[in-house]
């Protein structure tokens, strides 16, 4: 009898062990957080807010490095038009901090390890502190790759910008320049023409036969359009760009106008004055954390399902400028963060709900196995 009694216990133990890989135990060490959000810009803050509203224990880790760090004011954000980016982040943190399940910390993440194929994650920061979570939301953003041309970095986002919607209106009807490859300039002209009518494309040596052939194939009629718009192409090499006037100092609050002024110094000895520029410089992922987790990248964007912000890596979501749904502005960033928050919340709850059913079925199996073994023992002992 002892053999079967201990055999029954052993069999139940083996079943329990086999089930433990998919059914969390009450005494298992739960992750520190439901969700870890990496990045404290608009998309990360929006994700944190959305999760806090449904009482998901969520930690946001913020490296305090922002793509719009030097932007004078944020625009095209209803309710926050003209807000200084740092003020926007501060106000957002103050509002979110009232939710008891929202946590925020300034820290730079150095690694994320996926446990059991995305069933949980262990994140490590630069100080060596580790955090465990059920899900990861990457709000790590993009970085602009600026040329070494003297003057560009010094004026970046202060008269030299990459988004008309963000900064163009404040320089409307002024003398305008486009910086970058001639191949990309057509899109910039199309976007900018309602704001600017005196436009010079500084092609910086990229106005070549090869690039013209590319434009003729991809943008048929582009040269005629430039002519009709009055666009001037200057192909001389840019040696430097000097600031002559600072729009942060010389501006009109009543008309929302900023009066920057620059001199473009060219290798042929000439110089051209412009008041503002839009750029076509390349951009890269600010962080490689996504790729280290198996997130697929196309071009310089983390590929997501636009309906949910899920990536190909199980349990990992990506939001804001860094993802592939191809919009780079603050309203979009907040929208994508909120969408990820909704889908993360529901996904966690569905996974938990499934364990409730599995646990009940497991208990029934254990009960049936116990009774069957006792009946078998009785039959055997009576023989």
C-alpha cells in the first residue's frame, strides 16, 4: 500500500511540475511591476498614464535624453500649443504622480533580458539596479544624425528644424532654406509651400546627374514644379552656417513670430542669408534595446502592428517616433502610448484569466487521479 500511496504523491508532483511552466503558482515570485516603460517623452508618459488609470503597477525609467530637448516651444498640441517641452514633461509627471500605481525614476537602461520567451523581463540600469516586469513598452525615440557643418548643431531646433508643423508657422513668409539631399527636397517643398514662398534648396553637392535621374523617375515633373514655385537650387558646398539673429530674443508674441537670421557660407566664396531651414538629415534609433530583444527593425523604425503597437518580440511594445507607424510628432506619440497601454492592460488580464481556468482544471485532474489510484489500490489489494 505504501508504494501506491507514495507513487500517487510522486505522480501528482510530476503533474504539478509539468503544469508549473504555464500556470503561475500562488507562491511564485511575482514581477516587481506589471509593465516597465522605457523613455520619458510624450509617448512614454502617455503609456504610463493609461496604465495608471487602470491600476497597473508601472514603472517609467527616463534617461532624460529627448529628441526635442532644444526646441523652444511645442506646437500643434491642443491644450499645450506653445508649451516649453520641459514644462510639458514636468506637468505630465505631476499629474501622473497622483496615481498610486505609477512610478517614475530617472535612470538609463543598459539591458533587458527576456525570461521564458517573454513571459517576464529583467531590466538593468546603468547603476546595476534590476527591475522585473511582465511587459515592456519601448518609448526610446529617435536621434537625428546632424552633419559636422559648423553652425548646424548650435542652431538645431532653433531656426533649423525638421518639422514644418512643429516650427514652421513661427517663421512663415520669411526667407526659407532646405538642407539635405536634392532627392529629399521635393517632399520638403510640397510640405512648406503654403508657409514660405522664397525657398532656396541648398543641395550641398547632391545635385548630380544620378540624383536628377532618380527624381525624374520617382517624381516626374518635379523640375517644372520647382520652377512654378520659384524654388532656387544652390549646389555649392556649404562650409558653415552663421547665426546673425536669435529668434528667442527677437520675436513677436502677438503674432507668434520668431525672427532668426542666418548666413550660409559657401565654398565658392558666396554667402546667402536665410531666416529658417527645414532639414532632410537621417535619423537612427536612439537605443538598441529593442533589437537586443528581437524586435524587428525596418530602416530606422521598430516594426509594430499599428493596431496594437506590438512588436515581433513577445511581450514587447514600441511607441512614439521609434516605431514604424510612421508619424513623428507629439500628438501621435501620445496616441501610440495610450494605444499600447490599452492593449498591454488587456493582454495581461487575458493571460491571468486563462490561468484561472487552467488552475481549476488542474485541481480536477489531481482529484480524479487521487481517487483513481485509491480505487486501483483497493482492487489490487483484494486480489
